C-alpha cells in the first residue's frame, strides 16, 4: 500500500529536518575543532555536546521517517 499525500509530506518534512540537523552537526564539529586548536577546550566541549544532541535527534527523526515508510506511523486528514 502506498503512502497517502499527507504521509509523504510528513516523511519528507522529517527527512528534511533530519538532514538540517546532520548538516548542523557537521558544522558544529568543524567549529569545535577550531575552538580546540585555538586553545578553547571548554567551549569546544560544549559545542561537541550540542553536536552529539543534534546527531541523536537526526537519528531519531530518520527513524520516524522510516516508520512512516513502513506504515508503522500513519497520518490522515483531520475530520
């Protein structure tokens, strides 16, 4: 059974946000490395914690998108 239009849109939205989080985590990693090279280990660690949070959120959203694809999560138009 194919996904309905609302489910397809929902899945695309989740994938888009997950992709944004992935890109943000990569940028944060780059900034953390620059901070570390500049001798600012405290801020580098704080940025790394944010990076870890973003990566976890990205994985969770990607998992939800896969659940939609597998029809474990459905979305219908409200009545």
